[in-house]
């Protein structure tokens, strides 16, 4: 996925404030909750079950993203 210039700069600024210690763990957890509530990630296994296909079949559709070593289908559209 290609990021826009705005997205790239926003992420850089967020990274800067996190590593400068301006975010607490509680604040970061709330940020993660917000992002996950928007993305609505579904495990790829659950996606495959919902679609009536095998896990390898879901992989071949290339509809997944890897987040922290786990594969998810993003159901936010």
C-alpha cells in the first residue's frame, strides 16, 4: 500500500511524540482501540470460514494484511 504524503508525515509526527515519552501506555492502548474499531480486523481463518473457503484459498485471494505476525482481513469498507 502506498501512503500519501500527509499520512507519512502524520505517522512520523506520531512516532516522534511516542518515542519522546509524550504518550502513556494507557493513551497508546486507547489509540490502538480506536484504530482497531475503525479497521474492524477479522482473522483470516474466520474470514475463510465466512466465505466458505479454505485458509489457503483465503491467502490466494490476497485480501489480508499482516499485523504483528497475524493475518487479518480488514472489514471497514
